[in-house]
């Protein structure tokens, strides 16, 4: 099978990926969930004109000149409006958040007055509307302020509460099952035997999926047998996973059994080789409603492929309005050789130059087993197939990695 271009592979992964069903959750459980529908305000905020400061509600005509004297006829506090109205020569003591009483059209802050019993002297002329938050200055009933497809921030939750929504309609979280394979893997903390290595891929995969809003299921590490691998795949289906991520066993060696197991379980395979580096031996297909991404076993390849393909798929199933990674402009910090037929994703450190330009410094060793270089990178520098030699200072594009 010929190597598939990255763009075609991503299109295949995302083909038919529709948002999962809607569900309603309490507001305090909606953080980082994705809105299933537009949300409109159920009230006007503020509902009436309110004071922005502590001071006195006055008529501008009575407080337009310094040393004007007014009689205080009452008090307004937040939640305790004044029942009367402000007439000629009168003022009402008002506190922040208090409803501006009828007749008043300005607030003079207390620092600009001198109080003497029930009389105040104005020391700063009043200006119409000053220190008053007019009704609806924030939003009006019916205003659509939160849009379908938005991933809700903590600020969005505050807004939704102010709009008087105790619950929000969101898309169901995708469930991602993660299955590792390999007799050579031992868990962190164990003492590896001859030829064994410590399992690391799953920790990054679970964290990356959860960061994107998915729930994850840990299927553990399957032994290098067809039976064990197939059993892990069946457990993924039984768990109700929307996505199965396998790690390792995606190549074509005698012990790379994931493709055989998937075919034995009835997968419809769409590809299993991509024109990219790292990550050429990546698989994708469908097992009924469950989407399958078979990642390479090398830790850098596994992570880069998950970042490029699993993350957009999770976003699509979550109903996110923005699915694809955004490319940022930068300049090269060192020379690069010409590229071959595969699209390159170079692990890269970033520096901000004095002029504000982002400078990309690819790490010296790009081997797909080097975890330290992956952890030190802030971005992936994207190089197109057959890109010519590029000199330091040349423009380039990077994908920012999560922080």
C-alpha cells in the first residue's frame, strides 16, 4: 500500500465524525464541556440602572456646581431599593450595586462630597450618567452570548450563571479506550528484565485525551499474541468506547499483531501507512460505531500521531467549533536540510526574539524514541514533503504543543 499523505489520512479519520448526542448537565459540571446549542440570556443585566460606586444619587441640575448643598432623604443599598424619588435639592445615599432611584441621573462619589448630618456639600460637579450602570449595559434578555460548539471556560460559566441558566445542554464526552501491546513493556517502578522497557505511551495518551475533554478507559498492556490483542479490542467495544487507540504493534513485523487482530474482529481498514515522520506505520479503521487509530509503539511517534489525529477526532465528536490545530508563523533558528517524500514534524523549542518574532529551534536529535527531547519541545515544526533546504531566518510554520 502506498504511503498516504497526511491531509488525506486526517480526512479519512474525520470522515463522518458527527457530534455525539446532547445531554444536560448542572452548571457546576459544565466546565470544558462543549455547548450543544446556542444559549440566550433569560434576563437583562443589570435589570435596572445601578450605581457603580459608593456615593449619592442626585439630579445633575442640583449638583452641577461646586459647593451645591443637598438634603439626604434616604439610602439605597444593593438589594434594598429606595421607594421614593429624588426631587429638587435632594440626594439619596447610595452604595455600589444599589438601584438608582427615580429622579436621579448621576452619582457623586462620597470622596467628592462633605457630609454634615442630613446635608451634603458637592465638591465635584455631577455629570449626567456618571457612575451609573444603565439597565442592560451587560446584556439584554434574549441576547445570544454563548454559541454552539464553544468549549466552556470558567468565564463562560460565570456568564451562563448571570444569564440565569442553572443547567446547560452539552455534547456527550467521547469515550476513548487505550490499549498497549508488547511483551517488552513493564510498568513504571518495575525493574526491566533483559530487552524490556518501561511503558510510557499510555500516560501521555490518557492525559492528551482528557485534556481535550474525553473520558478514557485503560485497557492495559496486551501480550504479543493474537488472542490477547483481540481480547483487548473486544473489551474496548464492550466498554462502549467511541474511539479505540492502540499503541504498538502497528508495523508489519511477525510480532506486530494489532492489524491482524483488528481484521479478525471485522475492522474496515482505511489506511495503515502515512507519508509522515515520525509515525509512518499508523492505522485507521472502523469497528461498527467504534473508530480505531493504531499508533506506532515508539513514544514520540505515538504522541505526535495522537496529537495530529486523535485530538481532532475527539474535537469533532465533541461538537467543537474549532477542530484543527492552528499553525503559527515563526522563523527558523538554524539551517535545515532538504526534506524527502514524507511530511516532517520536528520537535522544536521556541524563543521570542527582541522584535517579538517567534524563533523555532528544532532539537538536534529527532529520533522517535527520545522522550527527553519531546518533553523539552514546545512545538512541532512542519516541513512539507520535498521541502528544499532552508536557512536560519527563513519563515516556517509550527504547531504549538499543549502546556
